């Protein structure tokens, strides 16, 4: 402030030489106008217009030469605020000031306070959350979409919940969440309020320490994925005995108090008593019978129960199961009734799954004949095909048979009626070699039969033939 230097010098002289009060007074009365500065050379932030005071009066306002500076409104610099100059003096965390200003020497101000929150972001993601880094228009490095990473996949809330962009799995009971924790705010779909905790592990409680169930125990399972573990409590309620009785075969069960037993079977020549808690030395059942067999399964292959009339073993009945259907069906050779024209008779043998039914043909239905292979068919009615091809002249001396379907067709056979007695020579003279004409002979035939004989000399040799004929025989 070089323009005020001459005035300052005069003021100092007046102070040092009191006799010059009139001069100082005259200077104060001048009250010159401030000299305008070249604004292009000096900033308005770095100067003030000097006031003109009587040096003695001004000195009263100075604590010392190096004391606090006083401005033109008689206020200390420390009492002035940035807000009086249209700026901000302090920003509430986490906001920070932007645009540093010094309206007067020693006073630092800011144009404005800026923060990530004002732009809808956060200054940082709370660990272990991760997010996407963004830069605001004010140049702040902020974060958005802070989420728990995918490894925090287990929750104690609703199963298969979408939380922070990933499906979180609820630990299946009795498993519990464990491991590292990440806390986040739940979505509206979850009824939990406040903070939701996500975990990296889902573990079975420590008491589930068995990989398989124990015998004679009540067990509970804990399954995570493909792994199942068990906790078991011994249960010996099915073992009522404290010792294994003599003559018995027992199995045991050990609980936290003692070992208990139950009877499984009796030793050879022994039997389990009716009370089920002792074994008796007693006689065996007869061969084929078993002690204690009192009924049979009606649907099995041995459905028929047989109880011994008198034998018992240790007070238990002796019995066995059998199949009583042992019918002989050997004559019933057919396995089905395949011929619709036949009349069948069936035969059943065996029991349960071993039962078997077979058949035989007893007759044919009307207008059908029984052939040699047990098939019934319509009879042949063509007389020529049946062999009725003879004539009456050709059947002289023979028995004639007429065709039942056409009596004009005949067949003839050698008669089985004995010829009238005559001399062998007379008969032989009418015979040709190979003919069979029989003569009666009174004796030598079995009961009910007649013996016939024929004699013929063929080529000088006398031949005699015999034939026994009875009723229906030839």
C-alpha cells in the first residue's frame, strides 16, 4: 500500500513529537478519498483501503506492533466467518470442501461442500462387501451396488432367497450357518427386519459326528449336499434281559448303564419257553415237524397245516406246512383247451405258485368225430373217398356194407360167418394160394372162441391154417 506511506510517516512524527498535535489533527481532517487501484494488477482479495487516524487513537487499538490485526469495522480477523463472504467454512463429514477461497488473509473458505451421498453413492463398501467404483461430476471417487460376494451363500432366513444379486441358500435343519460373515440389508421379499447376515459355510452341529447309523439306537440325520451325518442315542428297549438264559442264543445291547440281552433262538435240544425269557431242555419234535409251527400261509406253495396229534417240544405244538393237492394228472396231457369243438376234462394239482392245471378230451361236440390225434373234425361224407367202390357182382360170397351217405355205394369184406361143413378137399379146390377160408373145429379154442382150420395142398404140399374167432373179433 505505497500510496499511504507519506501519511503514515507524518503520523509517526506527530506521535514522536507531541508538540506537533496540530499537524496530526490537520492530517486527520483531510480525510482523503481512497486511491483506486489498477484491478488488473492487484486482486481485491489481497488489499484493503487504509483508514486515516490520529496515531495516538490508533495506537489504542493496537495491542502491540505484532498483535492482532484490526480491520476497518473494528472486528478481529478470527471473529470473521466464511459465511459472511458467501462461502462455506466447514463441511460435515463425510462431505469435503471444494474450491478453496481466502476472502481475507488468514481465513480459508470453500465454494461448497460435496459428498458421494449427495450423488446417491457411498464413499466405500463396508468390508467384505464389494461394489462398482464411479466418479461423480465433482470428481469424487465413490461406489455403488455394494453387495456381499457370492461365496457368502448361506443364510438362516427363507430358503433360496435372492439377496444382493445372488441366490442364498437356507441351511437345512438341523444344520447351522457358520464361517465368515457378511451383513447386508434384506429385500422386501424377506420378512426379516434390519440386517441380514450371510455366511460362507453350512455345518452340522458337532454332535452329528457319525457317518452311519448305530444298531440298537435312535438316530437323527443331518444332510448337507450329498453328505449325511448322524447323532445316535442307544436304545435297548427291545432287550429285556440282564443275562442270557441257559440253553439260549442271545444278542446284546450295551447302553450307558449296562449290557442287556434278548433271546434269538434255542440251542440244539433246547426250546424257548412260552414266556419268551427262558429256554428249556426238552424233546425234539418228530422228524418232519417243527416246534412252534401253528399256521401256514394260505397263499404259499405249502398252505396246508398239519399238527402232530400228541408231540410237543418245550410246551410248543409240533407242526409243519404242506401242499395236500397231490392229485395224479398224468393222463391229462394237454396244457390248454385249444380245440373249440372238443369237450374237455381238467385236472388240478399243486398249491400256490406251483399249482398246475392240465386237460384231456373226453368227447367231441355234435357232428364232430374224434380222430387219432385227439382233434375233432367234420367227418368225411364222400362214399368213394371212404372206400365204397365195389359192385354187387364183385361181392359174391362176401359181406356187403352200404355207404351211410349213399346206399348205392357198397364195399364188401370176407365174411366172418363160418361156412357149412364140407370136405377139406372140396374147399381146397376152390381156394387160391393166400386165401383164408376157415372150417370149424370142435375143440382146442379158448373159452368164448371158436377154432377154425383150413387145409390146402399147394404145389404138392399140404397146408393147414388156424383162426380163433370170438364175439367182436376176427
